[in-house]
């Protein structure tokens, strides 16, 4: 781009004119020079007006380029190249002189801030500030030019942020600069391009000649102390007094000088302002964490965080004597409201004595900003172990931002962090117990940080992740971390009951015994042991001699006070090598009892110190469940179950040792009074010894839906839980029903609580106590089991609910004798068969070797007929019963339609053709041809049925009512079959058995006998040969006519059977009349659409004609008006077209005007 500057003057607004064109410099010739030329030059260089009569000739270098000559300006142009001239380098200029001019502006450039650091400001009158340079195009080269011109050395840094409050920046002018392409710039004004209103920040620079100052040694007032100056990145005492103390105070934003003195170590200075750096948490002062505030003369204001960094935060932590910075972030104004800060864009080198002495944007009056700084220093981070059986084991909690927070296991990295915690607490390193302890989960928030320690970390504060890391999202499934350290010790009692025995000490994976030393084992020490074990006070203490256990005696003894709560709180001494071989024993006044609320299942219940309650599930383990079930004699398999209700929890956790065989001897960690944080999740155990199976009440014995008594409820068992043969055999054996025969499903889908899984061992155990059983919530299909000892009741030689009574069992049908049979037994059987109550009992004499007898006498209230079963009988009298309710089975149409039982439609669950035959035969419609399926109404209830092979009526089958997830059954019987042909007595054969006429195929040729029968069905006589002998296209058909030698009725030959690519069956009988062609019927043409189409075309043609006519008329008018306006003007080239007017005509035409 083209540029013009003034060069070789005393000021950038004085000198000869140098022009840059195409990257090459040149001069301006003085041909046609005028005052107007000078006006344009001064304007384009932002130098005001030309000084009167200041232009004079100066020599130019030999052979130098003259870019412009013969320039004629009007005086109002912005640049010389806006004036008239022959072209760049076109006009021959032979003179060896050019003009030098002087403009009225006197340019002075300095820094707003300090003499060698600040925003670049200019003045056009040599004194009063006029404006600022913009930071656009501001770089190291430009900054060096400025620093050198000010005698400040070179540029040391170009701040990227507004590091001072430039008060006049918004009100004064802003100038953009661009030095690119200009060689040997002597003054930045030569780079000025234009004034702008869109400048956001001024250009700024810190030159090497600028020295920062700070006061050190008084954190309570950072504007008082020893004066230091920064040199080469280091702070050194100021020893020479070459500057006014007021200037020192002002440079450090500390007001003015109050007092100063000079000694051997340098200058001590106190300024008028009292400034202190504070940390605030929720509006209150905090020591080592919080929002960063500055207190100036008793007024507190936050530090804004527009460019806040961890390096800057480190200065705050060090100033507060709080160790290293652990975490820093910004508190957004959108969260806390308007922020009025006193510092912003703070930048520290890291070794300042105070945040106040870092570079920053400041203002005496607070100003609005978008965020404020927040820091967490190392000394605010603490760690503890909670809810453990000793101080060296428990849940890890870290104090962060003033709050104790739990640690998520997922955010804890390796054992290194655990070692750091243990060492910090004086507990050695992390232990690795054989059976890791579980600790109460607590209820506080989780620490939203990753904890990852380096091997040389000494404090947990060094392990909290990256300084600027964002908070981690904690999942709802987060688990609180617990650890056990090497120095963890736990007292226990080994004896015959819960609160008496030898006093032991568990340490690591070893067990030791407390010495019975006369010096330390006394009433106070015994009381401390009993209190520690939650066993009251010591009612007796003693020692026993165990020479064989000498090596296992704990090497420390304890001297306790009367109020000691734990043995390990007492004063300890190391036992001498010549110690006695006695071991301490104690009998405490209290008792601990651990059981389940319902013998072999329920909530874990602990009774201690006169109160009973639950244990928190967070700390309960599978091993403790096994121990408890064994202690209670309830088996050793733990079943999975959901605890249904709340239960008052009084124990946070139980802790065992390698010596513990009974949970009554555990160490307990109790909840404080009125602490109910775990009542929603008490430990709940179901031992395998609490489970009992049964087959649900039905008409059958050892066959039916399986239920289990589980945690106090009879729950249905899912089909999937019975898939394994071992499980089936175990249930059948426990019910004394033999071996499993088969398993299936029948009944409504289970949606509530169910037994979802049963896993039995492969060793053939006959009891469910050895099986693993899981309770869950549905949905699932109910499981039906049939065992080898099954027996089922049936009625024969009657209707669905009346007839002779038989018992069906494996390979045997046995009549039921009248022996012991009364009204009671009859009622029970009718109800089991879903036939209401008994209507009548009858008998019949038979000839059979064996019968079964039933009598409910002495049974009380039998749940089904099998409760009344007695021994086999030799009576020859068989029971015949008639029940009050007889189910009604119907079809929606005669011999076809939807199947209904008691007017309720039937779902196709388990439906097959045998069931269809039962229905059709019961309706006197012969056999079933097919059954079809249709969509159910999602809101209706339907019957689902299952029949046995010996059932002869659908009403005898088992049934239940439920919604239909499959299809609704429709049955089509032989009694609904009809035939006809496409012509009278001949043509293609069609059959109707499912409410539509269908073509049929003949899989094989049909015999003449059945042709004759088919002709008779058509009301015609015997068959004829095919008179047409025509070929019919092959198609796929869904119905076949298949007659075998055993058929007698052609209706039974109709099968619902698919034929692929077959000709439809044809037959011709006597009486067949060949159809004669009738008269041709003239085709009736609907002329309305034709008329509408022709009319539309006519209207379209008329519109096109009108459109063209308008165009021609308008064009003619335009040509006429042009010819009149030319007034007989002639051109040698002849007439011409007015392109502009034609374009206008076209535009008018397009717009239709």
C-alpha cells in the first residue's frame, strides 16, 4: 500500500516528503507545487496545517526515485495520490532538489503511567495529551522505537492486558499505527495511519529502563517496610536516595511518604496508605483459603480475576504464610452478583513480597469486573480418618475450603496417597490387611478433586491434582474411601461370652495378648478396656498364666486414668524383658448381642448398653452375614434381597479380628444420639435356612406354580430361576415329590417381587439351604414345575364340571372311591376345578382292583383336595360329582369365529390345533380346519388356557384371566365349509370356511368318487371332462383340497395348507353351461375432466398473448421518447442503442410496470 511520511526534520511533522509505493521509497517533484499540495501533505501525515512560507528546496540523493510529479491538488484530498498526476514514476523530473515543508503540529510521544512504562500517549501541541496509540499492529519493533526515543533502553515486555487504569483513554482520541513497509522509522508518528473510535486497548510497553519497587517485611501493612528494587529478576535493597520518597510511594500505589530512614541495610519507608492482602470465606476472614481481597485504609475490596493465574495465587499463599497454592479459580459475577474490584489483570513474576506489588490495573475507586480471584493454600488442607475402631483406620476425610469432605474411591490413585495420609497422621504406611475393613460411608459432600501423590509427597495437600483443574463431577454411585494404616491397633476379648475373656490386641495381621503386669493392669485399665468394647465397666479383672504364649504378649502396657475411654489413650510403657508370663482377663458388666429381627432373616439387630438397633449397610460385608447365619444356626448361604423399610440404626460398623468367631465379640462404632443418617439403609440379611418352597394351591399334587417363603413373604418363582435341572430336583425332593419331570410357564406375568434366580450346588443336596436364591422385582413369567410324584384330578363321562372322579398319575388312572367321601370333599373338589360348589354326590359300581380315597375329617380347613388324601381303597363304589357352575364355551359365529369362555375371549397363549378340535367338537361342528389370530384390545382381559391330554372339553382346562400380549384366537370348523364354482356347475372350485371365498389347489388328483361328491355339493350331477382344456396361470394358494381313501365327506378334505405355484382346482359337472359372450357395452366417457383441461389451456394461452402485447406496446413507447430527445444529433458511426435505457426497460418489464 502507498504511504507518505516527512523525514529529516526536527519533528515528525517537518521534513522532505518521502513516498512509499510498491514497497519502494521515492520523492515528490515540485512541478505544479502549490499551497494545496502542502495542505494535503500535512493532512495525510496528521500534522495539522502547513506553516506559511515554510516550504524550501533541499537536495535529494543522486539517481533517487521520484514517484510523483506534476501533481495538481484542490487542497481537500486525503492523500496526494487522490490528486491529479500523470502516474507513478511517469513524469520525468530532472531537478536534484525537492521541497521540504513544516506543518503546524508539534508531536510529543510519552508513556502514561511511569517514565519508562505505561500506555503510549501522544500530544499534537507538544504538551497537552491528545490521544493514545491503539494496540493494533503494536509489536516488538514499534515498542523498541519508542523506548529508544524516550531514552529508556529497549522494550522488555509488551503487556497483553490493561495493566493500569488509563483514566483518559476513553475520552481522548485514538490513533492506529502501521510501520510495515517504512524503512528507518525515527518517530512513531511516521507510522500513524488514521484516527479510530473502535480501539479497545491502548498500546503499552515496559522498557528496560523501568524498575519496579516493593516494600518488604510487614504483612500487616504492605505499604511499610524495607524498600527494594527489582534488578534482573531479583529484589535488592535500595541504598541510594536519588528519588523523592513521595515518588516511591506513588509508584507502589501507597499514597505519599509518611516517614523514611536509611541504614546500613538500605531504606525503610512508610507511606500514608495502609494496605493488607486478605482471604475471605463467605464474608468472613479466613487464614489460608478464600476469595482474595485487598484492605486499603480499612476498606475491603475483592481482587478481580480477568487474567488470574496459579503463579499469582502462589504469591498470595506465600504472603499469607500458608505454604504452596493448591487450587485457584475464578468466582463468576453471574453467580455472586455485581463485583466491584480494586485490582485486575494482576501479573506477578512470582517473587514479589506482596500481591499489592505485582503489576495490575488499579483505580482509587472500585470498578466493575466479571470475576474475582479465589485461592486454596496448602496449610488449609488437613486430613483425618473417621468412624474407625481406632485413630489409624477409618474413612478418609480431607478439609478443603473449610469443609471436611469425603474422598471418592475413583479419585484416589494407588497406595502412594494412602501412605502419605498414614505418615501424616503418625500411623506408619498403609497396611494391607487380609480382610480389608469397611467403614461407614458418612453423609458429607465428596471432594471434587483427584488425589494423586508423587512418591516424595510429605503432605496430602501436595496430592490434590493440577492447580487450575476443574471440579470433577461425582456420580451418585460414588463410594467413600477408607484405609487402614500399619499402626492401627484394636482391642478384643476372647472368651465364652461377648464381654469377658482374655484381653487381646490385634495389630496388622497378627494377634497379641495384653500383659497382666501388676504395675499397669488394674481397675482403671480394665474399665478402659470395657468402655472401648462398649461393655460398660469392669466388674472383675484378673490374670492367667500362659507360659506357652509368652512370645505373643503385647510389648506395651498401659496406665489409665479413671475416665479413659480407650486403652490406647492411656500412658504406655514398654515391658521389660523379664516380664511375667501372665495375660490380662476381664469380666465387664455389659453384654452385646447380635441377631436378626426374624430369627433367620431380617435386619441385623445389635443390642448394646440397654438399646437395640440396626447396623449401617455401608459397612456390612458378606463374610459377616455368613458368620451371623452360622452363629444363629440358619445355614451358611446368604440370599440377595432388598430391605423393604426403614429401621433405626445405632451402629455405624462392626470390626472383627482373626480371633473372632462370633459377632457378639466385635468392636462396635456407635452412632451419636439422634443421628439417623443411615436409617434409610440398614443391613438386612436373609439366611438360606429361612427359605421354604411350595407348589401353589391348585387341583394338582406335586405340579403347579412354584412359590417360596422368602424374608417373610410367599414369592412366586420366575421361569428363568427353574431352568437348571439341579434346582428343579432340589425343590421336588424338599417337597417329597420325587424328581423333576418337566418345567414350563403358565399364569399372568409377574410384575411385583419375585424369586428371580436359584443356583443349587452340583453335589445333589436335597435342601434349599445349600442354594443361592435371589429376590428381585419382575417382570417375568411364572415357573411351573411338575415332579415325578404328580397326581391330578379329572372328571369323565360327563360335562366339564360333572362326571366320574379319577386320579391321573404317572402311567396310571385310578378311580376315586366313595369311602370317606362327603359333601365336604365334593365342595373342595368343585372349588379346585373352578366349578363352584357341589351340586350333588352320586356313585357307581365298577370293577377295578384299586381306587383312591379322600376324607377331610380332622383336616380342619383344607386348602385343596390333596390335603384330604388317604390310603388306597379296595371299595368298588366310584364317586360321581356334579358341580353347580358349568363353564360355557362358544364361538362368535356358527361353527367359526372367536373362542369365548363364559363370554370372555381367549388369548392364543399355548394354543394349538388340539384345543381348536376340542372347541369345534364341543360346538357339534366336527373338526377344526384352522385357527386364526387377531389383535387384542390392550385394555381388555382375556382367558389363557392350558389343557391336559385327557381333557375332552375346553372348560376342563386350567385357565386364568389377564391381558393378552399375543393374539386373540378364532377357530374355523369343518361345519362351516361351503363350495361353489366360477360358473354354473363348472369352472374354478372355490371354498368358504373363514368368511371368504378362496381358490383351492389339488396336491394330488382327486378320485372320480370325490369328483362326484363335489358335484353333488354344487347341486349338480356327475363330473364331465374339462371342455376348455385351457391353461390357467400358476399361483400360490392357502387352502388345499386333499382327500384320502379314508375320507367319506369332502368337507373334511379342506385343509389350511399352502400350495406353491399351482393351478387353481377346476371341475365341470353335468349341467355345466358354457358362458356366451354378451353384447359389447359401449364405454362411457366422463367428459367433465376433458372440458376442465381444455378450459385451462385456453386461459393459459390468452394470458400469454396479453403479456406479449403489453411488452410490445411499452417498447414502442420507449423508442419513441428516445428519438424525440436526441434533437437530430448525428454521429459519424450512425445511430446507437441506449444500453442504460434498455436495461431500465427490461427492469420495468420484469416488474410489470
